[in-house]
C-alpha cells in the first residue's frame, strides 16, 4: 500500500467519524421524558379452589386481615335444595352488584368504575342451583362456567382502592375457582379488568 492510499483511507475514516459525531449530538430539547419506576397496580395469581362447605377468606392487599369471603352453602325449603355460590365483602369493603341481588360478571377489558352506583357491602349471589323432583335450574350471572371479573372496592391502609377478582363458578364440580386479582395503586377511579 502506498502513502497516498493510507492518507486517503485515514481521511475517509475521519470524515465518517465526524459525520457520526455530528449526527449523534443531542439537542437540549431532546431530553427523555421521565419514566416512573413505581408500579401503578398490584397483581397476583391466586389459583384457589373453593369447595362446598369450605369458605375462603381473601386478603387482597396482604395486610393480615381478610377483605372478602367466597363460598357455597346448601339450604332446603321443604320442596327442593338450593345451592348458593356467594361472595361477601368484609370490614366495610364492597363488591359490585347487578342491582337485583346478584353480582356483576364482567368480561376482560371492561372498566371497573369507583363512581358506579351499584357498590354493595352485603353477601351477594354469584350463581344458584335449585334442585326439585329431579329438575335442576341455574340462575345468576356466574352460572355459565366461564371466567368473569368481579369488581372490588376496599380499604388498604387509609386509601380506598379499586380492582378486580377473576373467578369461575364450575357448576359440574360445585366449586368457585379464584384465578387472579389486581388493584390500582395510584388512587385512580377506574381500572380495566385483566389489567396487570
């Protein structure tokens, strides 16, 4: 290689280096937007099978006190048997009712709104099976063996939080399966079901 070739190669490398440096300089207005490292919600998998006669107490925020209880019970009315699958809010917490004695069964992506007028703190029906003379009738929004989301509103420390529980009422096994839960940590007034 001769001297001119080396000089031309070095000159070309300097030009490429200079162009690279100029294109990589940052304008002072190009500052990156701050990214919060704080989580906006709390999510966890529960995977709990709730069997007949064994109510399950759920501590949503893991503060040592149960927030909700889910279970099933059987009652006779002299003509037949009624098996009720229920959810109950404890300690002043709430669940969203349908306004007719049952619980709302939301699908994925639906909004849980803290301002909804149907929040309730009473024991509420998920599904009910009534058996009489060999005939079986099911009622309630949770009777279809599908995964649904139950809106929840509960006190965590001094803050009210909103969230959801994903559950299935398995009619063949007479069980409630609690899959997952999530709740907002920011103080927002809504959360989407399925959001983590």
